[in-house]
């Protein structure tokens, strides 16, 4: 099993290099599993409105370009074909993120289906956070993954690494930062004119500590990814998601989505850049603020993803501070 030491990114990187540059540099270790010049198929890229996953996608594409990795085809969860034939030597590369486990079933089912259907191809899962509510589900995943002879799994934090190392006995497991770090640096387009943006989760991963902070903040402005969009943009994203099921238009829709998703990232950058301080419970709120060198405070999510990531990678990033439960009281 592939293993790596868990250490401060400052200790791992070259002396004098900015911590964010060190994290970007550390991503190059993935070329151990996807050598430079490889031919790949990129699977499970996001076609939905979560900017965090879109930032991962943009960082992943930038990584492929930086290392001369040739993408033969791209598929989302909506249009992955049942009859895809993959030539020998082509590597199947699955999107990273925070959907490895039993919270987001359709992505996990696609991941496991790919592992089962292509035992003759190397499969690489880019940096993920692992979370299971059910030990039974975790065991079922392990039984599928352990049957593949050439599976490489990258994880984003020490807890996921420990879980994977124990369960996935026949899988090469590595510790790596998130793919969005490949985008560093992102320049803020304007000088900030507002004080504090509370960029907080509105989904199943929000915590009681976050709710206390929201009450404490009172009437202060609070936003999440969906608040970036106008009603017409939300309808447009839903329409694109529906059209993705029509495979005859796959190439055109993919080009449209890639351009439009860049527009969404640019909106998020402008939003963050207009504030002097960010307070966020979104992991990619934290990562985007770090990519932009903005001062910010990070709150944890419901299962410790943000705290684990901060402790593994970003605790040395200037301007980044981890909130505690006491601060929210």
C-alpha cells in the first residue's frame, strides 16, 4: 500500500516558498499514479451549482495541462455511458472532492461501478474526504475496491487516510491536498469595500456552532454558493443538467458548461474580493480565500472535514484562522 507521512506542508516544501505554493507543488506527487504524458478519461466532473466542486474541476484541468496529461474524454455523473469501451493503457481518473461515502449516493455508485467494470485499467481517485454514516456501507465499498488490481486513492486529510488504510487493503492510498490548490494564485479583481462576508453552509453539513454564530452575527450578511446566482442563472444551470442526459449533444453541452462554469467561478472571486474578511464553514470558501490571499476564519462542518483539512494542510497559510466552538458562543 502506498503511504505518506502526515506533516506540515511547510516541512514538506522548499524553504522560503509560500505555503500555498508548497501545496500546489505537492500536487505533483500525483504524477506517480498519472505519469506525465498519460492518456486518461476524466470522470465525474461536476455539472451542478456547487462552486467548490467546480473549483476542484478547474484545478484538475489546470493540473492536467501543467503535466502534459492528455484527456481523451470527459464524463459527468449524468452522461457516463453504460457501454464505454476503454483501450488498454488509458487511465480512468475520477474527480476529487467531498462525496466519497454514503452522503452523496449517485457519485459513490458511479465510482464503484467504474471500479467494477474496468479491472484491466488503472483507476485513480483524486483527493477526496471519506465519510460514512453506515459501517455496513463502508464495508461494501471496501469489498468492491479491494478486488481491483491497480487502484490509486488520494485523500485530503489524516482521518480519511487512516480510514482508507485500514479498510482498503489492496488499494494504493496517498495523502494529498485538494486539486483546487493548482489554481494558486488568484488575484482579487478589486479593492474590498465591505467588512465581513459570512459564507456559511445551508445544507446537511451545517453545525450547531454555525447556528450560534449566525444568531450572534444578527443581521449581518450571510451567503452560500446558491446566493451567487440570479434566478435566471439557477434556471439555466438546471436546464443544462437536464440536457446533459441527451448524449447526442454531449460535445456542445460540455463546451457550453466549461465556459459557463468559469463565469460562475469569476462571480465567486468577485464576491470574495469585495470583502475585507471572510468567515466560512465551506471548505472551498476556505480554499478560495486562501487562493486569493484573503484573511478569513474557518468553521468546521458536521463531520470534521474542515478542521481535518486545516490541520493537515492549511494551518500555516497566512491569514487563515480556525474557529473554535468557544468563539461561536
